[in-house]
C-alpha cells in the first residue's frame, strides 16, 4: 500500500475545506481522518457537489406542477407530455475544465449531461449549449472557441444526438473564466423512470461501464475554486471522454433497465465513485460498503484516494436485483463494457471503503450527502443604475450604419459557424434547426407531437439589476417557446456566478433567484432541475452574473409550428406590444454609443402572459405566417433576422411622435413579438388583438429584396446577411481583426 501523506493545514486548505469544516469532519469521524477520507469529505462538501452556499435559496424556486413527475434532487427533471410519455431534461456547467482544456472540457460536459438523462431511463433526443467567451481580441479567445465547439461537436455528433439550439456571447469579463453550459433532453415512459435512491439491505452494488483511470482526480474540487496563476497545474483534473463508449453504455443501460434488474442507478460524474455511492445510500437511508479491489482499473497501482476521486467518464453505479445478476452481466459483456460487483448496501448508514484488505474510509453517509454543510452567506443587495430617458440618448448619425453594427456585433451576430459544425438532424426528428427562437424535435411514435427547446439569459441585464435580469431570462425563454407555438412546460437553470463569499456576488445570486422564482411562479413554469456554478472568477475578477434558463415546450402539432422564416410576399408586418422606449443596458447603447450603463427593461409579467397567450392562439389558428420575439437589439434586429430567415425583404414606416426613432428601433422593451399576417386576415387579426387587450401596430409589408425604413435607409438582404453572418467565420479563420463585443 502507498504511504499516505501527513494531513496538514496546507493539505486541508488545498482540498478546499475551511478549518471549521475540517473540524466538523473530525467530529463526525470521532478520530483523525485518513487521506482517502479527506478526499471523500472534500469532494462531497465542495460547492460543486453540495450547493452549500445556494441550497437555502434554491428551495424558494417553484418546483411542482400538474405535469411534474420528478423535480430537483435527481439526475434530471421529468415532465409529463401525455400519452404515457415524459420528457427528461437538465442543464449543467463544465466551465472550469473547458477553460483549462477546451476540447475535452466541453466534450465531457456533453457526455456528463447525456448520462444524467439516460440514467433516468430516457433516450436522449436533443442537446443545446450556452457558451460565453472573453473579448475577441484576447489572445486565448480564438483557441478556446475552436476547442470548445470542436469538443461539443466531436462528442454529440459521435454519440448521435442532435444539437438544436444554444447561445454564443463574447465579453471581456469572461477572459479568464469562460462558460460552457450543456443541456440535454430525452424521452421515456412515465411509468419507467429510474432514480438513484438505493433500497434494500445486502444487495449488490455494481460498477458499470469504462475502466477507472487517473483522469479527472480532484475535478469537483477544482470546479469549486477560483482560478489563479496555478491554472496550468490543474490540467490533470480535466476528464477525457469517449463518445463511442458512452453510446454503448446508453444502449446497455436501457436494455438493462428493460430487463427489470435495476433497483437504483447513478451516473459517476463529479467526484466519481464517491459521489455516486454516497448519494445512492444517503437518499435511501442506507449504508454502502465498497471493495476497491473489485473496481475495474486501466492503470496499475492506483491508490484508494485516486480511485474514489477519479472522474473517468462513461461509468455508472447500480443497485442490482440479485436474481438478475447473470442476465445483467451478459448484457454488459455483449456491449463490451465492464460489469463488476464492487460492494453491497448495508443497514448501518455508514460509507465504508476497503482497499487491499484494509478499511481506508468509514464515515456517516448522511452527513456526507444530504446533511452536508449549508451556509447562509452574508449578502448585500446590488445597487441600481439611474434610469435613462431615451430622449437624452444621442441618436446615431447614420441609422443604416448603426443597424449593421448592432446586427454584426460578436455577441449579436449569427452563430451559424458554430452550429453548422454540429449534427442537427441526426435521428431524423428535427423540425426546426438552430438559429431561430427555439429548436423543435418530433416525439417519435406520435404523428404530430413535438417538443421545443430554448435557452436564454442577458448578463448585461443581470449585472445592472439581478432581480429584473432573472425575471427577464425566464420571460424571454417563455416568449421563445411561445413564438414557435409551443406550450411552455418547465425549465432547468444553470446559475453561473462568482465568489459567494463576496457579499455583492452573493447578493446577485439571491436577487436573481428571486426574479426567476417570481417569473416561473407567474407563468406556471416550474424549475425541475438545474445546476449552480460558483467561483467563476480569476484572481479576484468575477464573470458577469449569468443565470441561464433553458425551457421545454410542447407543440401539439409540429405542422403548424411557427418560425421567423415563414413570411410571404404581401403579408403585413405587425408589432405586438408597445413601441420601443427603453435603451438602458441595450445592445445599441453598448455597440453604437460605447456605453454600458442604465437599468435593464422592466418585465411586466401580466403583459407577457396576455401577449403570449394571444400569440400562441394566433399561431394555432393559422393566422400568422412568421413569428419572432423581440429581445437584444430590439425591433431593428428582429426585423433584420425575420427578413433573413424568410429570404424576403420588408418595408416599414415608424411614427416618431410616440417615441424617438432610435428608441423605437433599438429599445429592448419586453413582452413583444414581430409577426407577419396574410393580407386577407390582417383586419381580423388586429380586431382579435384589440379584443384581447394586446397593443399592436401595423409596421409595413413584406416584399422585395431589402430592409427598407421609409425616409431613412434601404439595406439589401445580401448586405444584411454579410453583416450578420460573416464576422465569426472570418474571425475564426484569422481573416479579420478582432472587434469589440
């Protein structure tokens, strides 16, 4: 057996434990800790696994509803979609690993979220990603974009799941800490959901999948600390993925589940064997005993510490029905995967680990898992910006140039270069590819039913006012699902923030969660799963608060789903909602004026609900040919995107008596949609809008090959498309100088 290092204050601190937490661990053990126990405690009590700074606030989120089958607390959330089917979905971060080693960090982020889905018994049908990178002129940005996109595509494409949506944003505040948030969804039968709660005493605990190596040791602890000058030393903590092994693991697990052999099953993700075993036992009020000599390994002389903390990918832990052992083993052997009984459930609520015939760990399991430390961090409510009156904001000298500048800005331009590297059509069920308001995937086995997926957040809003920014992220997600004609079902969140021990950062988290909770409650849009990623900062500089909201909606008949690309010549262009007036925290202010101030637009939840219900009804009744929600960039960008998606021009006239022209074009007021309506239905549509109390304005007509604002400018579609789509591929090819955000 290898000689264990002496446990010193420096070693404890290096494991991310405070002196008080270490003292608590000693009290629980009733003696000095072994080195393996120190690793186990540090893995289970770090921020990434225990949510010790956020748990009390996460409990305030609405998590139940008539369709919710499984809320937070399992590998993924589960929502009923009728006909005995359910959708299983979750979003999770892989931020730190992706900065250290972009290809493998992003690839294993996809692999991990896919395992969360099929661990529940669902076959993955869709994925998305929300990506944030530093300033384009930072020396690492191009390398990170290239590696992350290649890693996502390399894993998802090989595994065989379509990527149907996502976000891409650049900001110099992400220079030292990028964000890679991965979403996946799958389909399952509502009466065949599998959980991680162990049941029964003396039952075999089975190791499934790939052999354990030294890759990823300490990954969860690394993900719970800010970056500093030692970042390159953390490279060995990044996992290495194999999508082909994961595909075999998917098929083997689903076949195993169908056999009736599985009592409980848990993905080996963060903290590997430690976290999966502890969570299974703690949830079932049972103990777990592991014998590491039985664990399949691919490297010689691995220590107990390394085996317990390894984050080797493509592995599962299962509690097995003993009478099904031979059948289960045969399934995994057929798929070329390891199958080994490595322990058993016990009735003593202890987590004990044996290696080389010696007990290397023996700790109370509940205190490691469900009863891990929980903190009520001190927090300070963030300050608020002084409101900006649109009439005091300088108008652009050239509206044509201003529109093209906003449309082509790195954070506003098309992400086509990214998603064209992903397989968006594999499985053959994709109805709407990335680039629109929401991706749509048919529900296999049903002739008409489909699911819609989207993810959204505006970090500028969240930094200016976390409460309003949290509300807006939910509202925009709800609008994007509505804009394709889907009934919004539920959300998963990925809350990315800096150091929670900083009262200002903790205040951002608290107020953002309050805003999310209010909006989700109003929309009856429960949070059924999610992830919190803290300590996203480098040498004391935090990322902007980035609480990503990913939503799922149900499309009753995909044939009548809407998109931004359905406009026809002669259609009327109609704005639903009030004229634009809010320029604070806007893309226009940032890109054209070089300013980054002012409060975000307020979110009127009642107006959002009213306008959204009307839009969804109009889509279902085939009254609109195209629909696009208004968000970052306001009306000008929505018009340009609708014209480009439809491949046809439009001509509009704006009345500046109600609001200045630049506010109407670029104001980011909420609860608004842009729709196109056939000429013969225009009067009927407008009468219905008036009857529903929805503000509307007929802006103009569809036709021609240019975006025309009467008396101001005419921009050919080819020029619009070049501005919108050319910057990113040129930047990645090194053919253009990096520009601002």
